[in-house]
C-alpha cells in the first residue's frame, strides 16, 4: 500500500507542468514551395526542449472561427491536415510542420477568414520516453502571426566533426522576401 501511494505521489510531482517544454515558432508562414507544386503552404516550427526523446507524437491543426446561422453565433473547428509521418522528437531538434493549402484545406480560397477573427489552433501530444507520461501542448496563430512569403532562418549547422548543432537564438526568425 505504501509503495503504491509513493508511486502516485512521485508521478504527480515528477510530471512537467510547464507548457514551455514544446516550443512553437511565434509566427507561421504562408508561402509557395516547389515540392508542393503550385499550392501555397502554411509552415511553422516546433521543437522538443526536454532533455529526452518523445515518441508517438501526434499533431493536429484546426481552423477555428465563428459563423452565424439560424441558431445564432456558433464556433466551428475545421480540420487542417498535416503530415506527421515518422514524427519522433529528438532532444532539441526542430521540425518544420507543413500544411498544404489545396482544395481540401479550410484555408483554400478563405484566407480572408483570418482577417475576421479566425485562429489556427495547433495541438500536440506525445509520450515522454523516460517517464511514459503523456505530454500535451497547444498553440494558436492569429492573423497578426501570419507572414506571407519568406522562410525560417536556418538554425541547424554542421560542426567540423560532422555533428549537428541547433542555434535556438534565431528559432523564431524569418527571412522575409
């Protein structure tokens, strides 16, 4: 009984309560990239700032906005598809998350929704490999957080011995066109 109680207390206090363990870029970018053909893409950065790996990462994005109908004012969440294949979050290694703005995207021909109070919501869940605890983090982008054109400044550099180094000084920096 004491061991069970001790385990519950340890799990409660060992849980990371800070939402800053997952870092999201302060702004997102809507731009064209050759890989996606003629469609624009919405991109943002995300990084694991914990000291250990996260596995089974799941990232979901929604366009949240209000609309009027016969029932009054309603809030709607439209799914924004993102490719999260192989999303294993190594310590401090950033990822660029991409949403293609094609015919299936809620942003397709509706970018003006962002000017009318819509938000892009990002929800992230993963499992911490050292504790097996589930972690969750969320972030949102409003119209003032969206940059049209440009790209993120490169923050991953290769050292002389071939090891990769991440410089988080410019994690949020964008080279505007």
